[in-house]
């Protein structure tokens, strides 16, 4: 996985986490059969996991790019 893929995953994770936080904390809508707060919780967790995955991908791709000349 390239470094840009890790950056993309981290940015996508931040966006998903922000949307989840808004759905969880800034809404007061109540409906039957669909709990918007639970969906916000799930999106928040998925966003955090994507950020962690992106950071790991960036760290491992940066380590693998060292070259030695003989």
C-alpha cells in the first residue's frame, strides 16, 4: 500500500468520524425503527478505525521506501 493510500484512508476516516459525531451529538430527531444516534456511534467508531488504519499504512509505507546503493 502506498503512502497516498494511507493519507486517503486517514482523511476518509476523519470525514466519517465527523459525520458520525454530528449525527450522535448534534441531532435531536427521534423516529421509530431508525435510531440516528446508534448510526452516529457506528460511523464514529468506523471513522476512528479508518484513521488508525491510515496512519499504520503511512508508517509502514514510509519504512519500506529506503534504498541502498551499491
